[in-house]
């Protein structure tokens, strides 16, 4: 795909998504498909030749959209909100377009520092104490996790390590391994981790 085709396909994809959002309230929230509906409509073998983007976009409308649960519908009231919006879609286009890996400052100074500033904005918005800020000399500063599941995993790991430190301070004769082996995590059958 060259730059001109990318522009054409990109504009068509933006129009497709805009039309989807404009009409999403008219869709049934849950798809009326059965397991295997898509598998039976796709080629069994890897295509050997490219497909025109216009055909791909038609397939998205004909094959993919009918199998979607419409999380952005105003009629969707399950799980949790996704927070997808036109600005977030444009942000995703830009982030994916740059294709940077922001796992450390040197890998992408701009994304690292933007994340630090945005996390400070959020901490201030929620009126958290100053030691939660990147911009202070304290241990504060947050990061944006890739998913809710990832954030929960990190929170559980931090809680585990805090529990290990508390028990170790009270019972120094125990090793950290012994303490960790005795810890128990509880989850509701309403969670995503059942």
C-alpha cells in the first residue's frame, strides 16, 4: 500500500466508523449470530493474493459488524464503559501511525513525558495529595495500563508485595517465599477472573 492508497483507505475507514457511530443506536446491542458464523464465511486457507481495500471494507460491513456486540451503543448497559469516542479514535490513529514503543524514556521520550503530564493532570483532577505526582520528588507518579485486566493484575501484585513486607516486618524469621505461599486472593463470581 502506498501513501496515496493509505490516504484513500484511511478516509474511507474514518467515514465507515463515523457512519457506524451515527447509526449504532439502531443496531441490536447483541449480535444474532451463532458460534462459527464467521469461520464458515472466511477462506479456509491463507489468501495468496491481495484483496482491494474496498472489498475488505465491504467484508467488514457484511461479515464483521453483524457479529459485534455494540459496546458503544447507548443501549448497552453491561460490563463497564469503554470510553471510545471520536477523539480517542483519532488518538489511536496517531499513536499507531507513529508506531513507537513507549516502555522506557529513551524508547520514546515524547510518549513517556506526555504520559507523566497526563497522569499528573488526573491526580490533580481527583485532588490526590502532591506525593502522587510525577512532578514532585516523592515516590508518586502513575502510568497508563494497556487494559483493565492489566491494571488489576498490577494492583494485585502491589497488594501482595505490601502484604509480604508487613508480614516480614512482624515475623522476620519467615522467608518471602514462605509468606507468598500462604497468601490467598479472593475473587467474586461476578469478576472477569472466574
